[in-house]
C-alpha cells in the first residue's frame, strides 16, 4: 500500500523494509539439448578424419536418453523413500515427464553392476567390525528356484559402528550370518534370541560372543501381563526391574570410565544385576509359580550370560533396537512394492539399501554421493571407475566430505521401546 486507505493521501517511502521469507519447492523436468559444432579440416594430415567435432557428453547408459539426475531420483525414490517404482514414475508424470517403465527397469538392470563394487566394500568392512548387531525380516522374491518352494526369502541386516550391510537370501538359517563373518572373526554380536545366531560356527567356537537384547526380554513380561490379567502385578514388578537396569546403565554412560562417578553408578548397576538374578532364581524354585511366569524367567536365566555382557563392556548396548530400526525402512518398501522380481533386482536392492544406510551413518547426502559416483561411472565409459576406494565414505577427503555432507547432522532417535 502506498496511500492512506482512509483519505487516499500518498505515503512517503522510508528506508526500512518489512522482510519475510517463504520456502517453496520447484521441481522441473527439462530437456538439455547439446549442440556440438563441426569443423572441416584445412590441413593435409594423413589418416585423419576430415571432420572435427567435440566428443559427445558422457552417458551413464550408452545411447540412453535419460540423464544421471533421472536415475538418481528413481534410485532414491525406491530405495531411500521406499516407494514403488511405478508410483515414482507416475509422480514424475505430474511434471510432464513420461517415462516408460520397461525402459527404466532395463536401465536399473544396467546400473546394478556399477554399484556392486561399493556394495562389496561395505560388506567387507562390516564383517571386520568388532561390535555388531544383526536382525532379519521376510522378503519376497518372485522367481522359481530349484529346490525351493514358494517365494519367501529373507532380508538380513548387519549393523556395525560405521557401516550397514544387507543381504537378501533364500534361507533364514545360520549359514547366512556365519558366511557373512569370517571364520576367525572375533567380536560381539548383538541379536535377539533367534536360534540361527546361536548355531553359528564362530559362536560355538567362542570367537564371537552373543549379546542378547533386553528389549526382547521386556516383551516377554509384557506378554505375560497382557495374556493373564491376574499376573499383571507380577509382570509390572519385573518391568520395573528392567527399567531400573536401563536407568542405571544410562547414568553410568554419562561419565568416562575410571572416574568416581562412573564407579558409583557401575557398582549400583552390578548390585541391581545380582539382585535380579537372585530374584529370578528364587521365584523359579517356587513349585506354585505359574507356567507363563516360569517360561519368562527360564528364558531370562538361559540367556543371562549374553544379557549381561554390557555390564563388563559398556560399549555394548543393552538391546538391538538400532538393528530393528535398520530394517524398518526396507520393511516399508516390502509393503509398498512387495519384494523383488528377479535375481538382479535382489542384488540391486541389497546394494542400494546398504549404500544409502551407510552414507547416512557418515552423514553423507545420498543424492549428492550418487550423483558424483554415477557421473564418474559415465566419465569412465559407463564402467566402474578405476579407483573405487576413493568413493567409499570412510575414505573421503575433507574437501569432498564437506561437499557431500548433509546440511544438518541427523538427530538421534529417542528410542523408548
């Protein structure tokens, strides 16, 4: 307004302004036309073409129409946002970009070998870590395979301090984690109480120790309280004991080791652990103890050594909630697009899930990293770059890391499970 709304007399502009800001999103698909000038030679050099022109721009897929930004967008839509590929393609049609799904599927198949060296490097580094977590969830693969009935496969996730590795396998047996870790691999593996982990050769030989999850123990007592109303008070009492262990351990971790504060909370934690073991032993000795209670306490004591590894080594978490969160995204993808339809798709899915999750652990923006890596593949003639090691997030230079880092560090999830 430049005049008084009442009398209409003009106002005089002053130097100050009233500033505001609105955040908008603008997505625009466009065609990039490249015109290369041609020149005719004026020299008489032998064995040379008479016409000169600049080389064609590098393409990720030879003779392909779509630029790298299209492939990055679709890869992240499916494997980071967990959308069905058809849904992501339809969303782009709202921006006047119509993509044939058959062409896109063929392109993803061609891209898969380019990502495999990065995936293999993540698998290797993950297997070498000392502290790890593991979890598994079902995954459908719609192919006929000799000796296998049905389409149920399994998505295995392996979490370490700085990598996340996924494998999609036709079996849920101990062979998968046993094969993932080397025979001589030492360390601690945080898991639920699934028997496959207990059957690993590395566990039987003692080179790998299993740390069991207190969140799963807690669910046992919740199940007793929900299933038998008359046992609610008993279950709640045990839930309070478990909550106290979590509290004491958190207090202990607030202080560095070998400090008086750490020693104080460490002693309180050990006292609570001993009291819990004694309480469970005494209750199990009671002949009138109800069967649901007996089952929960028997499982507690059967897994006691693995449940208490964290007491002597504070670096070990009390639960595998982090690995359960690790598979939530892929589980959402399973609900949206049901699984995989071919072996190459299985490989691409495992690779992309691993790459995206590992990049996030290093606070590297997956879109920026994928663009950089695939542009390098295109420049190498649609092949894997010679020095793949420099693309791995743990090998990035300081300058490259600054370019690829997400603008805001990820905020830790306050897990209340």
